[in-house]
C-alpha cells in the first residue's frame, strides 16, 4: 500500500542539516531573501529522506526564462551533501553527476529528495532528485562525498575567519 502525498507531507519536520557550519546556513540556502535560490530543508522520518523546497528566482536565469544549470547543480549538491550532514557525517563533495532532464522555469518552487545510498568507510554515496509539483523530473544526481578527518572541520573553520 503506498502512502498518499498528504501523508508524506505531514511526516516532514523542518531541519538545519548544517548546524556545525560557521555563520550558520550554507552556501546555497544561507539567504532566505535571495533573488536567486531560496531553500528550506525538512526531514521525512518515514523513509529517512532529506527534503528541500527550492525556489528558483530571477537571479538564477541562464537560458531566457529558465534557471542556469549551475543553480540546479548547486541545489542538488547542497541537498545531497545535506543528507550526509543531517545523518552526522561532516563531508565535502568529491564527485557529482547531474543529469538534466528538463529546463527549470524561473519562479518554480520544486522539491529535492536526497538520501544516502551507501556508506563505505569515509565514502558516502548519495542520490538526489529535483521534481516539480506536477511530478516533472527536472534533474537528478549522484554524489560521492568524503567524510572529513577528526578535527579537520574545526581547523578549516579557524582558517576561514
């Protein structure tokens, strides 16, 4: 028996997948008033998925009327990495593969579902998918993220100030 969309939406809890980052927030989702990308994160406990609501504003425009592929890739990168961070792994991206399926219209509010697919030592493999409210798949991706060594995050944060 499959769950309805309403059931899945009621299972969402707002989260900050990056609480340990200096200054709070993150590169893509750090400015909730941006004219580029606005991202809000949620955890869906029923299947342990990080869900992002992403708005592509006029500042993301690449092809006329559509978001630049780099903004789509950035949103997927952050959400896939966010799935690892939310699970307790402080990671950085090593490799991203993004498949662009449809151009993203400016003004679209879309959903990214991101999950951990595999953990192999310090290697965390993730998957993400960007969809519209009507079910259109705009892009999906796979990520390989590497867990930072003990103390490395603190050392990096100390250098960035």
